[in-house]
């Protein structure tokens, strides 16, 4: 376990139960939802965590805590089209059905992405015509299958490199930026009611090259007459170097000038281990800054944490030496960031003075 016994005991004893929970407060503050990603049990955890199921599932199901969910993996190409023209929705259906059973909005994720592709996609020697057909077929089939169930879709995910240029994915190498237009057009045809998003990480700071690249991508779609409704800021942040609330507000407002809505779609705040009071305080500030930004930006509709229970996070396996990025520790005590967000929501609700917010009409 990453926490020392002494620190864990101190956190547990000092925790003050929140009078209201995150989704309840988010709605009171004018957002549509506060949500969490989740995954199918055999994907989201090892057998060592089997004892965590009941407590995890009870927290997930609580509508006052989470009003929206995203399938972490189950709707990605690897699972939905494992072989050419062979579709399988088993993985995605687990979370989609769970959303319906627990009354949650469903953000669907992700149609066209360079990672977690079925191996045959990258192994094929594509002609431009064949890949166009494959992209359109994949998007139309998957979106069509879930038609009416997804409030929004991450249509294209992480199309940009760190410098804001297009990533040299199999799609870009063969089709250039045409694949982005193809994917959005196909999604719009397959489910006209779903909100269509471009989703990426590293676009949270207003002055970054990647943020500028994302703005260019959105403008490219709009100039081509292609519908794009939203931009997703993934917000995989670092506790010791996170964007300020002012930076997040500027960035979200900038995207809000181009699209109908923005959202923080994959929020986590990683810590350089071991956990201590200092880096937990930095993490708390980062989560509070996201809440402040989303509430203060009219176009921001909601916040999704990329799961909520530390053992189910992708961070430790991907970034050795970093972890504890979510809101519940291994033993289901809450991070200080949780109560920090509660405090920030309450402050912002008080500032609004009960005034109505137009975002609530967009659900």
C-alpha cells in the first residue's frame, strides 16, 4: 500500500462526511453531471481486488455521487471490431447496460483512435479507398448499434502529437486529415442526436502548441461543414505541476467559442510516490481548479473522473513510481481532494445565489 499507516489513520480520523455528494453538488452548481469511467470487472481489476466489488459497486451506483459514466475500454476498436467486418458489443454493453440500470448518462468512448486498435487494422496494407470504407463502416456500425443510448461520443481521440501536429497514425498516413472528417460525418449520420466530441490530453493549458492544434482541428471541421459539438479535455494532470484554475478557464472558454460544449472527460491527478501530506494538498488543489473552471465556463457541461478507486487506475502500470490519482484510496477512505471538491462546489453554488444555468437545458 502506498500510504503509511500513520498517514492513513490521520486521514481517516480527520475526514469530515460531506453533507452532499459530487453529482448532486455538480447539478446544483449548474453542470449536467459529475461522472466516473468504469470497466467490466474482469478488465478493471485483478483477482486480488475481488473483495472490493460490493463497496465499489455501491459507490458507483449512488446517483448522488455519479450521474454519468464512460466505458473505459469496452467500446474501443479492439473490442468492437476484433476482425474485419466482425463486430462484438459484449464489452461495451456491460457498461452501457450498467448506465441504464443505475440511471446514468452515458458518454461513449472512443470510435477512432491510434491505440487499442484490433491488430488487423495496423497489419493491413491499405489503399485510401479501402481505409475510407473501413473507417465509415466501423463508425456507422458502432454508433448505429448504440443509437439513442449515448449522450455523446468521443468520435476521434488523440489525433495530435505533443507539438500540435497530426499524429502519424495508420489513419493519417493513408488518408491525412480526411479520416477525421469521415469519422465525424459517419457518426452524425448514424446518430443525429448524439453530441460529437474531439477528445485529447495535454490541451488544458491555453498557450500550448497542442491546444492550438486542437483549435485548428475544430476549425478545420467547421470550415468543411462537418458537425462537431464538443471538445473533451482529458485532464490527466500532475499534482505538482497542474494548470491553474485561470488557465483551465481560459482554455475551456476558448474551445467554447468554437463548439457547443466542453467537458473534462478523463480526470485524474497523479502523484509522485510515496503519498504524503504535501502532494495530497497539491492534488486537492488540482481537482478543485477543475471544478472551478467547469462551473465558471458556461459551455462546460460536466466532469468525469477516469474511475474513482485507486487500484483500478491505469496510472501505476503506465507511469512507474506514480499513482494514487483518484478519489478513493485502496481501503475506500477518500482523498482530501474529494472534500476539496465538495467545498469548492458549495462555494460556487453560494456565489451563483441560486440563479438558473442554461447548461441544465442541454441534457
